[in-house]
């Protein structure tokens, strides 16, 4: 288990680990919601520091979103762009071929820009408990990926996401993420009992969007690829932040 957790850190982030530490990439998807919660917590700490320095909320939000992309090496954002290029093709038989092209098309660039702008604007509208909202978004975004891997077919015999499907264990790997996410909600409610409705609402919105986005991409493509896994993560994060911004002022 520890070896797969270390493998997940290497795969999903740019955080360096000592080369002599034993790592395994089998079953790393189970850890992605925990990685997401950890990234959200780290960004929350940095956001507090930026606020203490005196950065305006819009600048802080832009820096936080940019840092989130940097910490993941743009792994999921690349999936957004490739998936958008695929959706722009009317011939379903050619979609996967277009998505494999390393050069991003106009639709891919536009989709990437829209995701980044929406995240910055939504986070800028959240003034209180920003750390909690970041953890909700980044945690459920990655649980959405685990859901997509578990319940929908993988469209290619090989590919950068095929091993996720091969080694995922259902339902235990889904439950691991849920335990972490629900546990985080429990801690939030314990710290702010007067905000129990906000805590439950954030969890409900997060889970609903995670399930919905994964299902939507499956319906459009007839399954998933490594690129759509990344797109599911980013669009889930984006929609969660947009909806929760209503209650973040």
C-alpha cells in the first residue's frame, strides 16, 4: 500500500521523492482523492500566507490556480484540451485519433482557457473558508476520476490510462476516497458546528458533480480514455468551485 501511495505521488504530482524509496504504480488511482485533498490543503496554506503578505483576493486566486496546475504538471489540463479537440470532431471514429495528436487545436486551447478563467473567477468570489472549498474541489475532482475508471469502459487496448482500469479494485478503491472525503467533511463540521449545513452541502454538491461529469463524458465518447480521465478531474473541480462560490461570500 505504501509503495502504491508513493507511486501515486510521483504520477499525479511533480513532488520529488528519493529514488531509493520503493514505488509501485499498480492501483495508484485509489490514492488520487487523497492526493487531491492534500493538494487542496497545501494550496489553502499558501493562500493564507499570500493573504498575510497582502495580495488582493483576485491575485491570490490566480496564483493558487496556477500553482495547482504546476503541482500536477498540467496532467489533467492536458486531458481537458485533448478531449475538447476530440469532441470537436463529428466523426466518432476519428475522435481518438485526433486526441492522440500532441498538437492542441483551437477547441482544446479554448477549453483550457475557459477552465482556468472559471476557476480563478469562482475562487475570487469565495471570501470565507477558502481552504475548505479548495479541498472539496480537488478531492472530489479526483474521486470523479476513480468513478469513471470503475464504472465505464476504457476505449483503447493500451494507453496512458489503461493500467488504471486494470488494477482498480471495486468497491474498496472507491470507498477509500469516500472515507477521506467524508472524513474531511466531518472535521470541518467538528471545527465549525454552526456551518454543518455548508459542510453537508459541499459534500453533496461534490459527489453529484463528480458522478455527473464522469457520466457525461462517457455518454459523449462511449467510454473513457486517459485524456477524458483528466478532463473529468478538471471540469469537476471547476463546476464545484463555481457552484460553491454562491455560498462563499
